[in-house]
C-alpha cells in the first residue's frame, strides 16, 4: 500500500483535519483517507462505522460510569490469603 507525505500544510487545515478525526472517532490517518475517498468518489457506498452497530449490545460507558464501576469492583481485586490456606 502506498504512503504519502503532505508538506507545508496550513495550520488551519491541519486543525480542521484533527477536529474532524476526533469528532468522527477515527485516527487522523483514517479520517484523511475517508475524506479523500469521498472527495474523489471512491468511497464504498453505504460505508458504515461497524463499532456503532454494537453499542446497544455491548454498552458504552461514560467516564463517570466507568469510574463508578471500577470503584464497585475494587474489592474483588483484593486477595484474601485465608481463602488459599
């Protein structure tokens, strides 16, 4: 697969690309490839972010929910030596 380097990119364009990647949950590389493919008309029709298909089944936690879960299960990380005697 071919790699390219873009020299002297305008800082405004670079910032917009980074924001687009962050907002779409993609790496910068994937976001740029997606934008280029769409602009050139070579993007697969109906391309879907499959991760979002499974959010309802697998669940997606906020940082606050993850922190609460870690706190709730913290006791299970402790090994009681009496249980192993």
